[in-house]
C-alpha cells in the first residue's frame, strides 16, 4: 500500500509539471505570463509604447526670439516725412531787411529765405549759424554769437518751396557811422555766411544795403515753413 501511494504522488507531480509547461508554451514570445524579472532576477524594462494616433513626434520648441510669421525679426521704423535732408546745392539763399526790427539806424533785423531748387522735396531743421564774411577767405569770417529763439522742428520744403529764418541784431544807434550802446564800435558786413544744419554754409548779401550791427551778437529763429515778419 505504501508503494502504491508513492506512485500516485509521483504521477500527480508529473501531471502538474506537464500542465505548467503547457501553460508556459502558450504565452506570447515564449515568456511566462505576468513575468516581471529575468532569469537572473533583474527587473525587465517594459517596451516603449508606440503612438497609434497617427501624429508625428512631439513638436520641437520654437527658438526664442524667432518670428512666428516671417523669416526676419520684427523691427521698428521711425516715422519720417518721406523726404531726404536738403544738401548744400539743394538750397538757394537770399536776404532782405525784416519789416519788424529794433529802433535804430543799422540793419536791425533781416530775413534769410531758402528756396528748394533741387526739383524734389527735402527737409531742413534747426537753427542757422551766422558769421560776417571775410574778404575772399573763409578763415577771415567773423562768427557772431548766436542766441536761439523758438522751438525747432523738421520742415519739409517742396520743390520750389521755401523755408525762412529771422536774424535780429543789436541795433546801431545815431547818424552817420553810428554808435553802439555798449561802447563797442559798430561793424558792417557786405555779406553774411549763414550755415544751415546739415546743408552747408550759404554766403548771402542783403538785397537792400549792408549788414550793420553792434557787439557781434544775433538772435536767430529756427528754420520755419512760416515766413516771419
């Protein structure tokens, strides 16, 4: 009886082993179902999942500062008049005595008129410089001390158009050669050299006399599209 029991136990063990082998052989890839470790006992890394949505790999982050709508970076433009600055040959200067001027016997005040002869619009801006012209030599020009008045802005001068500035001098007093209240000797200049910012120096004579002034001082208005009086 004892021998019979041993044989039954052995038979049962063989049957159980065969069933286990059969279940193992039925798993996909030949690995036991639910196996989480390799034969050495090390964890098995799960396979990378594959997207089935049909989408491409995650998009590459955009480069900082790159434009989303164009191949060039955005930039800021400065508003302009649409015309270039006037150059020396673009302007023709003339000068005449102002209607409104200080009391005295000298020039008192003069208007300098700049006409655009370039054939296209250009711009002027700022306060002119003033010097008494030397006799045939720029080195002999005598700069006058300029005091500016009024606000300066860009003036667009159309082809054939004009811009103006007014020069007001320290007036000569008295008759004949006259005198200066400061005690200085009056000065006279057949022509002046009037410098336009960015547009060169223009030598110009009064249409009705010569410049007579005191102290080599002059008050200058900004270049303007409005004709001064």
